[in-house]
């Protein structure tokens, strides 16, 4: 599948509860340098930036936090704001999420979703478009501003 932007949840998707990046996250985000990607999170901007810094992740081209929207997940506001900022139609944005609220928000926004299961059964993420057990199974190929999702 091809997309014009990739939108990542932060807590539980990119970093764990100790603000440590999950395996494969740093390399994936670094490979997206110059592409349209964002972090969309239900936490505040200051906390999100501290998690990103502590985990040693690259600063995203766009951070949409709870401070930027009226409603948090499961409302679609954060994901829709990111798509609007990048000038892409929601159907051309892909979301990477680990929570039911985030998956619901992305689907309500009209976006495809990759659910990171982290050992949970696939039934956990029935509404997701794709599932992977671990973030490290994700990769993207970029060509002329279009991002191709590669999953096993």
C-alpha cells in the first residue's frame, strides 16, 4: 500500500512505559527523514518532547499533542490535524497505533491503521487494516514523496 504521510502514536507504539524506544523505531524514523511523518499523541507537548528526547528519537517534522486539539483519542481530531497540516487527504495517510482508542480514532478519520500487537492476539485489533506483532516488522520505502508500507 502507498501513502502520502505516516502518523505514529507515541506512548506504547514508539516508546515503552520507561520512555525507551522499541526495537526498530529509531532506524525506521531516521529512514523517513525528508518524508511526511508525524507523531500524534494524547499527552501534552512538553511531556511528548521529553519522551522523544529520552528515547533518543529524531524530532518529528510535526508533533500533534493534546495541546493542539479539542478532543483526544478516540476522537479523530489529532490525526485529522496532522493530515491537514501535510495537505494530504485522510485516506492517503497511514497510522501506526497500539491502542484501541487510537485505532478507533484513525479509522474514524478515514485512515488505514497498522496495529502493533506486542503479543496480544490479532482479535485485539479487529478494526485495524494491518497488524504486526512488533514494531521492528514495519518498514517503509520512499519514492517521490510516496511511502510504501512493507509488512511481512
